[in-house]
C-alpha cells in the first residue's frame, strides 16, 4: 500500500539533539563544566528546545535530575522533578518521553519550556526512569509504590505488565506483514515524501452552521458530517475524493424540536443513521434518520424490563455491519451495562415518526463502578470496551456476560477505542497518549495462535506500547488532548491496517502502523514511540479519519473535518 494521501503541509515531526560527541565540548566551554563532569553517575547533558529554530540547544553540560517528595505523609505523596533550574510536579501533563536506545528523556516544564536530558550512562538513564515511574504511580494513585499497592491497582500478576515488562511467553505476531528484505516494496509502503501529499488547502467549505461533532464515513454512496442539529451529506467518489452534495438534513423529533446528537452510526446498508443525544430527556432514545427520505423517522426507546436504559455509546455489531441490508442489531453501552439492541423485536418495523421500543437481544448488567466509556468491534463481532478508570476489557463474539481478557488502567481514562479487523491490535485513546495493545497469545491447550478475545490471556499479552507526542509538539498544541485515535478502515478479512490517526487541537497526527510494530517489537525494547507526521489546519479539528479502501485501491486517504465545517480530503 502507498502512504496515506493527505492534504496541506504534512510534515514529519523531528527535533534531534546535537550529536553525542558534542557533549564533551559543551562541558568544556561551560563554567564548572569540563570533562570531569561526565563522571556523575546519574547525570546528563541538559538541552532546551528553541522554538524559533525548532532545534534543541545545550543548556547545561551536566545536570542530575532530582525527584523530591513534598507530600505531607504516605497518604499524600507529592513528587517534584527538578532538573537544573526548572522544577514541576510529576504528572502525565509534563508529557515525559523516554528512549533507552538514546539514553534520553524529553519533557515539558510548565511555564518554562521543553527540555531534554541525554544521560551519560545507561545506568543513569535506567535509575532515573525507574524512580520516575514510581513517582508517577504515587502522584497518580495517592499511595506508595509498594508491590502490595501496585497489585491493588493493577491486579494480581499484572504489575510488571503495566510497567512495561513483556512476559516471557509474550507473542509478537509478524504474520500480517510481508517477509523482510523486499527493499523496494518496503520503501513504497513506508515512504512519506512530499509528493505523496495533495494540497487541498481550501477543502470543502460547507454552509455555515453549528460546530461539527463527528464525521461518519460510508463505504457505499455517501459520507456524513454531523454538526449540531443537522447532518451534511457528501458523495463518495472514485479515487478517494468527497463531493459536497449540498444537502443538509435537519434533525427534528416528532414534536418538531431539534435533536443535537454527539454520536452516530450508519446502518442497514447505509440507508439509515442511528443517532445518540446526551440532552435531557433524550439519553434513553436512539433516533433513526432515513437517509433517502432525509428526515428522522423514529425515536427508539431503550428499555429493559420496563426500565429506561440511557446509552452513552453505540457501535455496529462488526466492522462491516453498516454495509449489510436488513441487519437490525447494534451495540449500546452505559456506565455499567453492555447491550445488544434489536430493532426487529417488540416494536416491529419502525413507522414514520413512531416511538417503538428496542428489543433487548442480549447483554449484561455489571457491578456499579465499571464506568464504561467507549467500545469498538472486530470483523467477527468481538468487542473491546474502554473505561473511565483506564481498564480495557475484551469480550468474545459468543457472550457479553464476562470479559475473556481484561487489562488494568495505566492511570488515565480511555476516551476512545478502536480494534483491527482481525482483533490482533487494540488502540485506546487517552488525553496524553495512544495505548497500543497486541492481543495475540498461544492457546494454553492447543498451542495455536489466537487472541485475548477468544481465550484468557492476562499478563501473557505483550506490555502496552505508548504512542506519544513529542513534548515540543504537545506544547505547540497548547496541551490539547489527543482525541479519537483510529486505525485505517478495513472491512475484509486478510486486509491489513497500515496507518493510525488521532486529532490534537488543530493538528492531525499520523503514525505509520507498520513502522510502529517493527520499532516496538520486544527485542527492540522501545515502549514509547514518537515518530509521526503532523498535518496542521487553521481551525480546531473535530475528526481525523480515513476513506474506505474500496475508493482508493492501494492508497490510504486521510479525511479531516474541522469544527467550523471545512472538510479536507486527498483527491478532493
């Protein structure tokens, strides 16, 4: 496959430190420096990121990062990181990134700028990162980083996994990639040359309206921009282009009152869109918009045993369900409930502006406190669910009563989740990073390769890989959270996702998935990955997504929708 077709000034985000050989010179020409300063066992060279030049410059030849607990007692730790003249509380907000191969940490010091430390020794780097990990745990969970407390937070046997240690039996499945050594094919697949970008800087400027909340891509005739109380329609074109159909569907209920959805899914061969609204009085209803009649035709009630069941998220049964005619089921989620709703039960076929009740086809009510927030489905209908506490649960396509595999949270809520068609990879979005999980394991009995959706895997699954922004890019984005991370859209078995995208303020962040997998393989011991492309826009980005592969052949086309209603796409 070719690199994704994007638009505008897509750039590879790189800001390298001066060469390691410059460290000695920096020390020799700085007061109190000199070559002897390199003897500090836990020290390193401090660099500061210069915004105008977008380069790191030597700030001090030898500093030793110090972690100090300013908390009152064991129940209230408050670790502060001091590096040279800067100090700040330890938290995810400092966006610290570590790279053992370069003996390097990068971080954002609020109010001061972006810095990097290149340690003089592997031992110094390891000592600092171990201490920092414990300090972050204590500040996040408000308890000491003892083995007992880590087990309380992460669960029995999961502490090492949560802190980046691969289990000896962990499997890194390479079978979804071509054999190595095909240099020409590798270059074609991975190149990110400027010629691969199509400048569509003006994009499609839709008619003025409320802020865009979502972009729903279709695999058939149309794609849709959900904005406030209306939906704008686009025609899908060969080659991956979108054409504004100049059709806007107003969303009104049976009383003529406007509906403002925040979530929508396509259904029934993309002739319907099911919409979820968080407004008071609407959370226990799913609104069905008929895309051919261009109006809302039904308000389905979410009800179980006579009790209203408000939903916070809805998804299709599988990756390709929206393309299937006659499928009446879809999945719903609230804080402690996972449900399969059926539009064919109890209410029959929806009548115009009717208010039938959805059939409760299957599901389970979980203990209060699960705090489910988002979900996604594989090609065969397995389900991945993300929670407010950061936990990720995997359910098979056979039952929603109990997760086959669950992973502990890493300290941050999961705001969005996606999964590859084959279920081998999960991408969970948090405010400060994308958590990538490889679900492959060996079946305990047969020894066959399977996934955590099909068998209990626990700590045997490789430790999480974290896709992060470089601190200098996080600073440019003014600390905006990462949003809606997703894989390339694949709906056929055997096809492979090649790219990952997420939005961050006015930026779309593109990761080459194939490179991520190669760079973070267990033998590389790289658990944090920061090699990506950035596409910048003038307005806040509401959605970064991909055109369905049927329109693009071997290409992958990126689509960006801004909150003010501009839509940019390659070939557009």
